[in-house]
């Protein structure tokens, strides 16, 4: 999946530039200060939205791509967005465009096509 040179290059960039802290700060801040909308319109995110999900990051009890999509759409967060496309894939992990680029590009294109049609 990842070549050793790729992993070492990325790790070295963060190490020698001393930027690992700022790169992960958003994760800590998201837990400390959960996002809240600045308005009461629904959906909160009004722009047409597409999501690409992967089984690697499934919530507990979810095991298939179809379950992953249904779980997200039915969740509280699912209602925040003007969803036009939600797709889940068996393969892939945290770095979706790098790990499954063809699927990600297909999802992106489908999102734009569906947004234009709506």
C-alpha cells in the first residue's frame, strides 16, 4: 500500500520542520471545542455535499459499505448536510485519495454531476 520511501519522506518532513503539532492540533481542538453552527437554518451546511467513506473507519457495529452509508445518513450529523452523494468503499483508509484514487475521483465526479442536476 505505502512504499517505505513515501512513509519516511512524510515522517521526515514533519520531524525536521517541527510541524507535527500543528498538523494534529485540529484533532485535539475538535474534541475540546465541538463545532456548533452559527445559524439555525437546515441543513446547516447548505452547499451540495458528497462524502466518500471507507470501511477502515467504520463505527462499531457497522461492517459493510451499505451499512456505513445508512449509518451516516441516519445519524445526527447526516442531517447537517445537503447530501447529494454518499458512497462507501470496502478498501481504503484515512488517506482516501492516495489509497483508492480512482474510486475517489469517480465519487467526486458523481457529486458534481448530481449537484448540477439538482
